C-alpha cells in the first residue's frame, strides 16, 4: 500500500516516518481521548477517525475563521461523533500545531506482542495541491452512466474451514451457511488487495458475528492468510442499481 500511495501522488514529497515520528505523535494525539473510543471494536476505525481529526485540525489552522466550522457543520447529519471530532480538532491545534504534515496513509502491523503503527505524511503545500487537483478532476454526476453506483463490491464466499467452524456450533443449519455477503467500498480504492490486508479482520469479525456472537469461541489468531483460507474473495467494480427507489441504510 505504501508504494501505491507514492505512485498515486507522483512526487517525492511523501514522507515515510523520516525525522519526526508522526506515528508516535498520532498515538500521543489519541491517548487523551482513549475512553471516548471504548465502544469501537476495530482499531482501524479509531485510527481513521483520529487521522481525520488531525488533518481537519491542520485545515482549520490554515483557513479563515468560520470556514472550517462550516465544514464540520456539513457532516453533522452523518453517523459521526461531531462533538468528539471538534474537540480533537481543537486539541490538535492547541498541542500539535507545529506538526503541520497531513497524514495520508497508515499501516497497522500485528506482531506476536503488540500492534506496530506506521504512517505516511505529506507537507501541507503538496497535500493541498493534490487535493485541489483531485477536486478539479472529479467527474460530475452527468459523467456517470445511468444507474451505475460509485462503489466497488467485495463478495465473501465461505469456504470449508468456515463451514467446519459453524457446523461444530450449529450442526443443523449447514444449508444456511452457503449464503454470501457483499461489502461495498469506495470505487477510488484501486489496490483492493492492499485495502483487504488492512481491513480483513473487520470483515472477518462481521462474518463470524453474523453466526455466533460469543467472541471467546471465535478463532483467536486471525491473520490475512487465514482469512483467504476461510473465504473466497470476489471483486466487482461495476455495480448497477436498477430500482428507482433510493438505496437506504439500516
């Protein structure tokens, strides 16, 4: 994924933990708010929330007063803890203002003892230039074919190890285990394999929880190799909605 990010920006302004250790800064940034994330099951969700707060803090420090508040207000209707986000943004400006690089990617590696975090950052001038160029290149709605959804899909088909685990718990429901689940992701994710290597355990846990909520009886030492052994992964980049009624989330 790191190489993918570097190629994406096509310049040499990406900094991979050289000099200032932004991974350590990010951990220090999150620490005072740790209790706020007690309901979060996935470390990736916490990191992505904190990275958004970090980058929005950088933006707020650059923008005229009031403009950044308008940006935050625009996301109030989304499923986001805006109060926590606002407090973290202010904390970023108060305690970490001199660290002005934007965090553009991260990697969380699991070791035998702990998780090791590394981040990739970009100086503000290069980040803003890339952001504005991307905005100029975005397609308008008219550029999309009718009914084509701006998502890609990951389809997980359970394989024999998953069936074996389920059948030990629910031997009478083997036929229902053959159903597949689909997960929609951003169409902008070009390296889906790299995305899966980061997010596989979240999908793994969702699949396990759909059948059995007692986490103590889940396979404990899950890794990407095991994920690929338990599920056949199919990718679809063309998703069409043939219905007139808007899609709803529940």
